[in-house]
């Protein structure tokens, strides 16, 4: 073993919180697929505890595999009556795996160093690479990711989202004010994947905020939220990025920090666990709001009535909204407020689509199986649009729909709302 | 002692290499069930897919002298699936087919690894109903339910698992296959062998098929939540409802501590300042449901209920029921270790039993949450403690000892539904008496002369 046992540093009561009752098993996609206790939340927690107790070697390959076979979807956390903090445990466990070197291998090491420690660590690097890749028509965004794991090259490419023409800072001024005097002043996180692949969603977010009386401040000094690193065993790096964000947003002058990517929001609301000693984190965690949550909280302007016929829209719940942040009704409420939208419920709406951060790259089989299941349910709704509040899910479902020949648009709920305000719906 | 080379080789031949596991990770993950503070590593874990495989494994166990522990989802609360020395855990979850729903005979034929909730869902598609609903319904297997004779929230009106088992296919510990029971409601040919296996905690045979009785789905159902300032008022409401010849399907209660934990988890607006709440449900013909629920509300008010909330739709009713099902796990929010028991007394003694439990907790300075199935006298006193404090754990065990003695003295039992397993075998002789225990031992020996199947459970 190299380095300290990180799971031992985690407060033992967090591990002990699990009373192994098993109530979480049926909600876990990896348990459902394998029926193996080792691939269940209860089993994984037992393994983590064994590592913390010194009963299991942290550099054991199967331990590492199980920690990465986990989707991090947090369905187990939602259903757990005992209040187990699975999100924190899995972060520590993966950091343990990385420090123990069980998953080491020259190629994986290089890829991780490139992607997690270099590429995503500074937003300008990602933008720069993305711009460079755009020049090469055929390559698309995929190359940057392909470098992560060269397996399944061709499939991967199709799976990754396209790079936008313009990134967020080209589309959004540092401060934008509503026409009427503002009711609130909010900060906006542009994200990393969101920024280069879905900058239009960021623009839409600003438009919707402006329409609802919010002045929007989008600091240039912000960085990636750190979730990609935090979820993949690079806790130190995640801490560094979190600090950069704490520096970039003037907390005292903002009523809220708005995030439109479920994964980022879920991670940013937990900076207090990441940086327990930073005096700013308590206020920070209180101010971070998912966009849907914020809009419902402040109450939105009704969009103008639409002349268009009604469209069937269904809603897929991103894991890090419904499980990570317990936000489930708000996006539906916003969608229902849009004239011309007929919201139909998606069966198994809260079951993971298999995107799960970089899971679709690291665990392609399981990811595909989940995607097919999701697309099948979507098809059954006969909807023309599926709305979902996370860039990863948007990319994943678009890919799945395209692969199975399903003609459906996959969009962020806020994009629909922005279009309604613009009278485009 | 460990498994012989022959045993390893044959196990792989019988179930296939992918279905034999023995890595440190697998052994850890199958070392526990839902019972607190009990765990032991098995030598191997095997996933069985058919009755002949199980038969071969058991024959091998006799020939090569190793032990076999059947396991469903591992949610039992009595240590029933905790491995013993030199043992293999035999997991049934891959045998999970619903083989038949027979609407003409009102029966279902299922494999043991089917999750309980799925049976009721499948029955529901035919307008039928599988009533037993343990708190663990979404994850427990029907094989585990049969082996534990599990009860549930609807026990008062509908009975327990035993009341729904018409027939079984069992592999005996010697490897022989035995079928007992039929689709006939009436069947008195010989001893009722199926009844021996129900509740035998995996010690007399491995259940491989289960023929279950189904009922027509009740046309209407009403769920109510009554809030009380005093526990005795809740208890008297229950007695009075039954005295009025009403048998509701559910009469569940939660005490103040449990209410807080459940609300913290489920956020469904439970009254945090109440001393007790009663979850009441009646089902059946719409007219009867209407009449009974009105009467129940009246009786609750007569016993000083502060408020009676009526679930407005099925979703709210299900929300209340699942909150109740989460009670045990939710109590874990209060402390690192939760030790729950299921002492059960005749309904008429409920008040006395609860008072005794509260006094005992005070006497030993223990924090406690109590909830349970009021309608059938099945209580779940749950001590909130910390396993890292051995002195406290000792007090917990002493307190439980006294609670069990009291339950027996009141004409009750040491376990209403969780089984004896490892956790309560020390108390069984006091309850069953020497003669009772001797008969059980000789039965075990008759079925399992090699003592290979889940030995050391229920009794030594
Ligand atoms: C939160 C929670 C709530 C619960 N609520 C209730 C409740 O309301 N009522 C209740 O009665 N119980 C309850 N239980 C206890 C438990 O869920 C039941 O005992 C359940 O029947 C166990 O099913 P299982 O599949 O998990 O079995 P396991 O725990 O895997 O096994 C239980 C026993 O059955 C044996 N066994 C399993 N499968 C077979 C088979 N095919 N053939 C022979 N033997 C077999 C095992 O050896 C063991 O002795 C609850 C448990 C939890 C954690
Ligand atoms: S994580 Fe929660 S639900 Fe799952 S076994 Fe542990 S305590 Fe039970
Ligand atoms: S996070 Fe998702 S995949 Fe991982 S253990 Fe929990 S439910 Fe299973």
C-alpha cells in the first residue's frame, strides 16, 4: 500500500451508519443487473468498512473494480432510511483506490493525468483543446475523451457531444442586468462540459434568469466544479478547484449561485465536506442552487400563450438532481408552466441512463444496457421531446436515441422555458 | 478446516465456474445479513440455478463434510444466514421465475428467489392479491419469507406467510427431492409436511418451488393516520376497534422517537410532537370500507385522538405505508447501532408489555424506540446504542432477557416473526421447554443426519 489509508481518515460513523438492512438493494442498477451482493450498495459499504478496518487490502483489484462499477447514481442514498452518506463514502473509496494503485497501469495513469489533472483542471485548457478539435471536422469533441481510454474508439466518438461554435464567455457578458430593476443578484457557473458542448444552455439559463428579474454575474475566474475529479479519486485536485470557485464568486454580494448541470450542483452543494475548514463553505453550500430549484423558489413569470399545437414532452430525472439534490418536482413544475407542453410521465424516470460522468467510457457494457432500457421507456411514451437537466444525460440519451433510430429531441428543461419566453414555442 | 480439493472441483462442476466465488471481497459481502453485530466469513459462495444443482451440492456436502447455508436476500434479523465454520453460502436469488399465476385456482407457483413484492405485482395483473407484506417486501425473497414464516403489516386480518403456502418443493439435506401440498384447499393426506418446512429457518431443507394461495384484490381500501398524546390511548383505540368486531387489515403504531426518525427520512408530515401514531387501514367492499373507517375514526376520537388524517389517494396511502416500513432502518439515524427485537404478546396484554419495556429501558438507562404491529401484538422495541461500547451492549442484552421473560409470562413469545436463528437461541428453551426442544432436535436429526444444512441455528 502506498500512502495513508484514506478510508480510515473518513469519520468512522459515516461507514457505521449503514445497518446492512438491504432496503437499498432493489434500487441499485448494478445489483439489479448482477444480483451480486458485492455489486450492491450494502456490499460496497461493507467492503469499504473492511478496508477502513484493515480487514481487506485497499489495493485489491476486485475492490477497485467494484468501486468503479458503481455508477455513483446515488439511488441508494435516496432510498436509505438510515441516512447513509454514500456520496462521501464512494469519493473516499475511489481516492483510496487511486492512492493504493490497484488500478494503476501505465496507460491509465497517463490518461488520468492528462484528463483529470491537466485538461479539466484549468478551464482555458479544455476550451483551447475543444477549439482546436473543432477545426478538425470529423473529430469532434471525442478526441479529448478518446484519450481517456482508447478502447472502443469508434463507438466512443459517436457518443460524445459536439463542440459548440461559441463557448459561454463568448455568449454571456460578465454582468447582465434585466430590463426592469433586478429582484435578485445571482452568480452563474458555466461548467466544463456544459461550457464547451452546451454553451447554448448557459445562454438560455441567463435569458430565463433575466426574464425573472435576476441580475446575472458570470465571473471569468471560475473553474470546473471539481466533481469529475472528486468522483474519480482525485480529492486534492477537487479541493483546489473548489477553492478557486470560492475565490471567484463574491458570496456576500450574491443571493444565489446558479448551476444548471445536475452533477455540478450536487457536488457544489457539498463543498463543506470537501473543505471542512474553509470558513466560507457553509454560506456557499446554502447559496448554491440548481436552476429549477431557484426558479420555483422565486416564482416565475408565465411565458406567453403559444399558437403552436401542444407537444408531448417527457422528463428524465438526472441522478444528481433527483438523488443527489432531491430535486424532482421543480423541473416538472416549470415544464407544466410552458404553454403548449403536455408533460407525460416516463416509466422508471429515476433509473440511471448510464451516462454517470465518465462511466459510459469506463464501463461501456453496463452503460449501454442502461441506455437501451432508458430509450425503450422513452419510446413508449410517444413524446417528441425528452427534457433532462444534466449535460451528461443529454449527450447519452441523444446518442442512444440516434443509435436506435428514435426520432426525438433531447433538451434541457431551461432551453424549453427560454424558447417559450422568446415566443419560439 | 477448509473445503477439500474434491469439494472445490465438484462445486465448480455442479454450478459452473462463474457461480462459485471465494475472493476476499465476496466472502466479506456474504458474511453478514441484516442482524446487527453478527458476521463470519464463509469459505465460498455459490449461486444455484436449479433444484438438481442444489441436490448435488447437498450430497457433496454430506460426502465432503462441509456445511451449507441457504440465503435469499440476506435481510433476516436473527442471524439466519450467518455462516458457520467450513461452510458454503448457497444463494437462491438467480432462481427468480414466477412460473405460473393460475386465476382459476387462485394460486401462484414461484421459485424461491422471487422478490416478495413481485409476486403481489404479478397477482395484481390478474386482479389478485398476495397479502403478506413484511417491511422488507421490496427486497426479501419468498424463499426467505417461507423459511422465516414472515409476517407483515396486514397480519391482523390476513395472517402470515404460512397461511398462503399451499405446497412446496424442497431439497432435503440429504439431497432428495420432496414435494408436498397441492392446489387443493382441502388436503389431509398424511402429515402436513409443508408446515414443517415453513418457519424452519433453512435447517430442514432448501425450498425450490412454492405454491401460493392468492386472494381476489380488495375493491377498496382506506388508510388513516391517528395522532395521540398518550400511548395508552392508542392501545385502547386498538382494543376498542377489535371489541367492536372490526378487523382492519393494518393497525401499526410508532412511538415518538420512531416518528421523528421516520419523518426525518420520509418527510410526509408526521406530527413530531405526538406520543404515538396509529396507521390504520381497512380494505374490502367499498360499502364496508366506508362504514368501518368511519367507525374507526369515531373510536380513535373517543380515545382522545388529536387528529385523524385520511389518505386522499393511493399514492398518499402508499407513502404512509412505506414510511412505516422504513421505521426500523430510520431509527438508525439516532445511533450507530440499532438492536431490534420482536417480542409478541396477546393483544390484550399490549399496554402492560409496552409499559414494561419502557420501565426496563429506563432501568438500564438505554435509549429506545418502539414501533410494531399493534393489531397482532407484535412489538419491535429497538435499542439505540453503539456496538463500540461493550458495557452498553451488555445492558442491552440484559434488558432484552427481561423483556423476553415478561413476554413469556404474559402468554406471548420471544419472536413473532424474525425467527430464532443465532440471535435468540439462548432463550428458546425457556420458551419451548425441554420437551419441545427435544422434539425439534430429533426432527432436525431425522431430516439432516449429516448435520450439513444451516447447523447451529435455532438450537445447538
Ligand atoms: C427493514 C426490514 C424490515 C423487515 N420487516 C419484516 C416484517 O415486517 N416481518 C417479518 O416477518 N420480517 C421482517 N424483516 C425480516 C426479513 O426481511 C424476513 O425474515 C425475510 O423473510 C427474509 O427474506 P430474505 O430473502 O432476506 O431471506 P434471508 O435473510 O436470506 O434468509 C432468511 C432465512 O431463510 C433461509 N432461507 C432463505 N432462502 C431459503 C430457501 N430457498 N430454502 C430454505 N431456507 C431458505 C436462510 O437460511 C435464513 O435462515 C425485515 C427486515 C428488514 C431489514
Ligand atoms: S445503505 Fe442504507 S438502505 Fe442500504 S443497507 Fe445500508 S442502511 Fe440499509
Ligand atoms: S450509487 Fe448507484 S450504482 Fe452505486 S451503489 Fe448506489 S445505487 Fe448502486
